[in-house]
C-alpha cells in the first residue's frame, strides 16, 4: 500500500476547505440616488451615480455639514425590495436601522459597515473604539465609491432594493438619502 495516498487526500481536503470561504455572492448596479434637506445652510447633500469603467458604476457624494449633532439627533433606515423594479412592487424587508440616536448609529452600523466600505473613497471620519463627540462640521466627499460588501450579507436575493436613510432632531434640519440598487447574483 502506498503511504503517500493519505497525505495526498489530506492535502486535497485542505485545499478544498481553503477554497470554501464565505464571500459575497452578489453584485450590484446603482440605479438612482437622491437626497433631501430641510435647511441647506445647515446640511447640503449632493449625490450622483458615476461610471467607473465598463459596466462598473459607483456613487459620488458631497455633504456640507454645518450643524451640531446632539444626543437627541435620531437616525433610521429602511430597505424595500422589488423583483421587477416597479414602484408598486416594493415590499418592506426586515433589514433596517431601527430609530436610534446618531451616536448609537455611529458606534454600530456606521462603524461596522460604512467605515469599512467607504474608507478608501471618502473623507468620512474614521475611529477605533467608541466614537468621541462632537461630530465634526466639515465638507465630506465620496468619490466613485463602490460597496465591497463588508458588514453586509454574503447572500442576497436578486432584485431591486430601495434604501431610505433619515436623520432628524429637535431644532435641527431633517435630511434623507434614497438609493435604488439592482442586485444580481454571482457564482464566484
């Protein structure tokens, strides 16, 4: 009996296991982005879809942030899915950012997803540990940002997704972002 046979099987098993890592099994195409602000002197938002390469699109944005965030500043986000993209076909799905303080959002979703996906294409604040207020007044830029999926599910059903993000607070402007993205499943 060949004593090298078990060694070959072990090496093949290790090779197969190393190739079975979890990875994003979807790709996306931005369809539209829009923003609103109740007072553009305090926060002005602009966002648009930009072509990066053949069949590749990203989002560029500019945010002029000129107001102070407080413990009473609240954010929330909801996601709708449609298999056709028709406005009447969108249904609310359970992926959401429940209404919470801006600082809780920064220490949760922002840190887990936004910082990971947008650090390379924007000047958004980055931090380790817990965010230490205040949120800086600044002009923030995102240039040809593409989501690589860090912090998002590996598997996503194909279709159209509408993401609505809102921010409000007493004696503060209300503003929102709405993005529509088409999700396509990929095999590799």
